[in-house]
C-alpha cells in the first residue's frame, strides 16, 4: 500500500510513453494546455515521501501492535478498500455509476466459499478463480452498460445487487439448507510459522491489496487509463481521437468487477463466511463501496483506502457509542448523518481536501487544481 | 385460463403499487433531475404518520390526507436543508446524500414508531367485485385494487394537468431543464425545487399508506423491495413520463406474478424478470418505453 505513495512522489513531468508498437507515427509534440501530470513543488514531494515512509511503517507494524480483534477490523478495511478501488476505476475514472458491485463481491465470496467447503480447495488458490468469475460476470453486465447510461445504469446495477442474495438463496445450500457457507477456521491458518493467524490474515490482505493498487495505479497512468478518463470527460472527442469507447467501457467494467470479486474472496477469510441470508446485504455492500469512493475522493489513488478506513471506523464507533437496545436502531442514523456531513464539508472527498490543504501549505495553488479529483462533466441542456 | 386471468389481476394489484411509487420517483426526477434513493424511506415515515393518526380514531382518508400535508412540508424542508448544499455538485455527491438519508430516515422511523409490525387500515371498502363467472368458476377483483387504480389515474391526471397546463408547472419544468436560464427569467428556482420535493414526498406518503393498507401488516422494511421494482418501472417507463411510470408499473407487476406462476426455473429469483425486461427495453429503446430522445448539442 505504501508503494504508490512513495513512487507517487517522483512522477516525471512527461506521462510515460504509450505502448510501443502501436504508435508508428513519430512522437507527437505535447499538446497545449496544462500538462497531464505537472511537476510537483519540492515541498509537496518532501511531504509525500515523509508521509509515505511513515505510513508504510505504521501499516506494516500495525498487526503486531493491535489485538486480533482489531486486526480483523483492519483487514475488513483492506478488503473494503480493494472493492472501493475497483469501483473507483469504474465510477471515478471511467464515469459509470454502479450500485451493483455488491453482486460481484458476492460472486467472489461464494466462489471461494463453495470451492473451499465443497471441493476442499485451499483458500489462497481460490482467489484467482473468484477474480476471473467476477470479472466474467462484470464483462456480461458491461455489454448492456454500453447502451444504458448514467442513472439508468445505476438502476440496472441496483437490481443486480438485490438479485445476488436471491440467487444464493436458490442455489447455495449450506448448513441446514440455508445459503450460508462457513469454511472451517483451520483452513485459514497461517502459512508462516512466525505469524499468528490474524496477523497472517492481515498481511495476506495487505499484500494482495498492495498488488492490486499497484496494478490500478499503473493502469490509470497508462494509455488505457487515459482512454478511461477520456471516455468519462468527453466521449465524442475521445472516439474522434480513436479511443475504442466500447472496449474501454466493457473492459473497465470487467476489471472493476474482478476487484470486487477479489474483495469478496478476501472477505470469506476475514469474516469466515459467505452469507446469502440477508436480502439487502449486498445492496448495503454496494452502498458501502460507493460511499468509500466518494468520501475518500473519487478518481484518486488514496481515496478508496481513506474512505474504507473511515467507513469501518465510523461503523464500529457508531455502534460502540450507544449502549443497549437503541444502539441497533440508532447507529445507522448516525452513520447516515456522518456520511452526509462528510459530503457537505469535503465535497471532493478527504483526499481532495488534503490536497487542497497541502497545496496551500506549499503555496502552489496551480498544482492542486491541475488534476481535480472528480470534475462533474457539464450537462448540456 | 381462469388461473391466468386471476394471476394477471393479481399482478395488476402489485403493478399499481409499483406504479404509484414510480410516479413519485418520476416526479422528483422531472422536477429536480435527482434520483432520490430516500424516496421509499420518506414514504415509510409518512406511512407511519398516517397509521399513528388512524390510531387516534381519525377516518383513514383524512389521516392519509393529513400525512400528505405533513410529508409535503417535510419534503420541502429536506430539499432546503439537505439537498440544497450539494445542488449543482457532482451527481455522485447527491447520490451519497440521498443514500445517507435512506439510512438515517429508516432508523429514525424505527426509533420514533417502534420496530413492531403494525396494521394500516384501508381507506377502501373491503370485499371484492365479481367480474364474470362461468360454470361455477368466478373471477374476482378486490375493491382495494380498483380503488388503487382509480387513485393512480387521478394522481396521473392531476400531475399532468399541473405540469403541462399551469404556469406553475411551466416554471417547475423550466427549473428542471435549465436552472440558470430559469433564474434569469425571474423564476424562483429554490422555491420550485422545494415544491417539487414536497409534491414527491406527498405522493410517496399516499403511495406508502395505500401499499401498507393492502398488506396485512407492515414494518420498517415495507418499501425496500418495492423501491427496486418501482425503480424498474420508472426506468422501463422512461423516467420522464408520468403515464409511462404507471404503465410500466403494471407491466412489471403482471410480469412478476406470471413469472411466479409459470416459470419454475425462476422460482425464488423472480427479480430476474423485471431486470431482464428493463435490459431488453433499454437495449432497443435506450430512453425507455415512453421517454423522449434527448438531443445533446455538442
């Protein structure tokens, strides 16, 4: 997770070249206007390096310091961050709103749980399968998404999230015929002798998340990533310039779904179950992902992490804050109110807000505004 | 045959429910351009208000009317207090705020009115009307379904009249289509947005109360699945069209009951049906059955 932050500090003034071979034409001169990734002020670079190193140290040391209980919560934040990153690729960078990522999460969770419970696979081996399956489902959903846009897309995907537990209910029969699969505790035991089970869980989640964030970070800064952003901002212009709109959109959908699938797979390890009993569970998951993206900062790399951590802490603390019977009822109210408050105070998400703050500290206003997190595309009347 | 007809009628019973919630969704979308995820929960709160009023011995129709008035004020206030600050920002922010309201209103409702299931009395006479009978078999339709259809048609006509035939409706539509230009010609767009939310909330109160009265009992989860089907109906109808919402609501309702009755493969996952329906329609007509093509100037 620290990788991006440290590397983030030293992007060249030029975006890396497009994939070789494809561009037979001589390298075009830089377009006019502000560069895509402008050079950063030295203060900002220093701040980022210091922050990155501190964060990396804290993240790596955390599971040794915390109790197993807290490690579980941290691991929950990590898989939530992975799913949110997937949604961020789709919604933040590509501009397609999905409220159905809970369904892909469910595909990942049930794939892992079924392979483990019914076919005796080891947990680690199921993760790629979960990713591929969720990605395939995402691909299938992505094709209609070419025709269905904006709010309509949000609605179709909403239906998908509500459908997921119903499908589980019909086809998955766990203990007592209920759609609830619980792999044995021993199957998640640590593969490294010097790590406890909970620490192993944390580090495994962390390693996978770091890998996925590294992939996402590279993806976004590549030719593909620029095509994704171009689709979001100006579809017509993008297609005129030769961006394959359909391919980009469907591909983003599939990748994004695969991220959610991996997150679902990790959730089986962290929560030790794949649950299909609650009819609105995966709808709630979808909302969580979206909320993590938005409060963290859409179309940023750190946004999903910040959002996921905030969300998990918020949920936990609103539960702890209130004692007794009213807690169950009132905690969603506080949770909802907190979400709204964050949107009011930090419209660009926490990362957007911090960027503004850093820019002010470094007195480099233009740097901060050069890459606004989620500029809403202006709606023509 | 008799089974088929009675299933269709049953589906119409569901359809009017979906249609009436979809109508509120369409109204708020047309007037403010916002997709309100909290619509169902706002309706839920109003439903509890109507129920509470009926427990004081008030006639059901009056209780519903009163709760519509309360909902109107509440809806307008929600717009002013919660939605106004994020207006004109990224649509994602608005979505998050309405989702936050979804959670908050649901739990506030449980806090205020308790978590026990309650019974909402029906404003319509009980019993059913025999449509026709042959050879000892008869086909009946309940009076409450007929009542709902009548209410829905009246709602539709009133809204159409308001939006298309009055100066107020013209202003409402102007604000929805271009807030800046509307402001320039002297329309108080803030007031119009509040009015739009108030109207949608009042419609939601009506729909919620009637839905609850159709069921034997209701609790805080009343609107959640209904909202999905209502969204399906709104999308199918094209999100712009009032009559489209109603017709699509009926289509979704009938498709739902027929799926349950005849397609065993989808037993337990009936939701596939409306979803497939939406997808099929949107693939052929991206703006829904009754939607207009939006022409964008590039």
